[in-house]
C-alpha cells in the first residue's frame, strides 16, 4: 500500500512543467525536424510521446509498474493511430518522466524485423542517456536507430509516393 501511495504522489508531483523543463521547445522543434528528415528516407511513421506522470486510472491498477507502463504505451499507440499506417510500420517512442521509463511500441510490419531483445537493447541505450538527464541525446539516438531499421526494411524508391500519415511533432501528455 505504501509503495502505491508513493507512486501516486510521484506521478502527481510531475506535471507538464516537468516535461517542458526536460524537453524544452527548442528540443521539441529539433526532434520534430529529425522525425521529418527520417520519414523522407522510408515509408514508416515515428511518433514521440512524452508524459510527466500516469493518469489516475493507471496508478490504481493492481499490477507491476513495468506492466502498467507497457499498457499505457500500448493504449497511446492505438489512440494516436500509430498502428494505422499503410505498411504497418509505425513506431511509438514513449517516455514517462515520473518513472524514467521508456517503451517502444512497433507495429507488426516493422516488429517482425527485430527481436524483442533488439528493441530492449535500444531502450537500454536510451535509458543510459536519460539517467544523465540527456533526454535529447537519448531520443535522438533512438530516432536514428529506428530510422536505420525503417530505411533497411521500408526504403523509399525514387518514384514512391510517401504521404505523411501521422504528425511529426513530439506530443506532451
């Protein structure tokens, strides 16, 4: 019970100002430009969602924190329609500041090209940067790695149409 109460307090303490300090407007703009540039090289779609703390409905759940965070990322993957790309190659990078947690959710088209361990390795590299409060560096590294996988498996041909199926700007929740 005490752990849940502490988690609740931590998630209520973190708010949008926390996100804006960790990821200021200039960093969000650079991330937007990196996503945009990445998507010029492949047919995939990348979304970044940064959240200060979990909504109350998640905090009261009787599950391990890791499971709850994964559930939240999966919910956002659906709400943001990342799953709804033509080639099933959308990727969501989810960052939860209250827990310093990272999740990457990939649609089935791209997910079949990487093992769960490869995704976890990518998350581990991001986590290292985040521990040092290097949020931009961690997100940039993840974008570069995800972009490389998308370019390898979903490259654009010279004559291919490439509509921007999802917004490129990082979202703050």
